[in-house]
C-alpha cells in the first residue's frame, strides 16, 4: 500500500497532474469504449476538442470527470468524511447531461438522485431496492467511518465492493464507485489507483466474487496490484522525463563549452 499526503493545493497538483487524466480516461473507458486518451487530455488541459465528430455524450462524460476532480480537491484537503449528501453530489458531477432519454424522460431519473426503479446488474442480479438504497448506504458509511477503524485500504476496497453491490443510482455507479474509493483513500493518506481498462475483465470478476461468495480477497488483491502498477508507471515516467532533462542540459552545456 502506497501512502500519499497532501499539505496544500500545490502539493495536490504536483502529485496528481498526470494521474487525474489517466484515471479519468480509464474509468470512463471501462463504461464507454468511445472515450479516447487524446480527447481526455485535450479536455483536461485546454477545455476543448478540435474536429470531434462523435457522440456528444462522450465529451460530456469526459468533461464531467474534469469538473468532478476540481470539485473534490478542497474536500480531499479538508479530509471531509463521506456522507449521503456528498455521494449524491459526486454522482451529479459525474453524470450531469449524460442520462439517456429512457432514464430521464420515461423513468424520470435524475443525476444526483438515487434510483427510482429497480435496475439489477451482473450475473447475480445485484442491487438494493430503491426504497432500501439510502438505509443500505448509511449502514455502509457507518462501517467505513468508524472512529476505531485502522485498515483504511481494506475499508476503501470494501466500500467499493458494497457500493457496487447496492447500485444506488440509475446510471454511473461504476464511475462514482471508483471515484469515491480513491477519495476515501486520499483522505486517509493512501495513494489513489487507476483501474486500467485492459484489466476490466479481472475487475468485474473480482466484483462478482464479492457478489456471489461475499469474498473480498480477490478485489483486495486486484486493487493492490492496480495501485502498484499505477505508481510504478508514473514513477518510471517521471524518471524518464528527468533523465531527458538532464541529458538535454548536459548537451547544452557541452555545446556552450565547445563554442568558447
């Protein structure tokens, strides 16, 4: 388990500048295959995409990831404890403008509100009934916010597993669940993780193990591996960047000396 502490906003941006884009890309890609890395980076860095001809919902989903990141920053620095209202706000940030006509107009579902209808998911058809969602979430929050809790990495993974099992919203449960797991990690000084799109089959299988056998071990090990993979990649990238900068500066210095 990798630790990560943020002292201020500058610290936050220093550690998460690349992470926020990679996380947004992979978390979105798991649900929407039309999301591309380049469009994600363009929206995060310039706020626009040039020459895009695809479905506008895809761009809304990417922009929502960016807006949600900005929304969460002060809460993370303040170590705000997850509650029901906060979960709804995160869902709103991630799903506004993306509900399809069936959910929005026919079922009258709304971003930021718990589901009104019973949407089952997975081979085990999991999902709390609409009238049970809030009580089930409150019970889960009581568990992970317990003052005597020591293993917050395990608690964060457990939260994600149960949250997906409850399936509290009509849409966007995966994106919200992954975001909230990382949020919980960060307010407890644990490094967040990317769940890579290429690993989604293993991810779904681990969630299914929890749904069918109430076994958290597969998901716990999967998240541990993804976290290690995440920060190994970022560390390697920073090392390559530093090596390139050192080599470039050395070349400039050599050129100056040879010109004298």
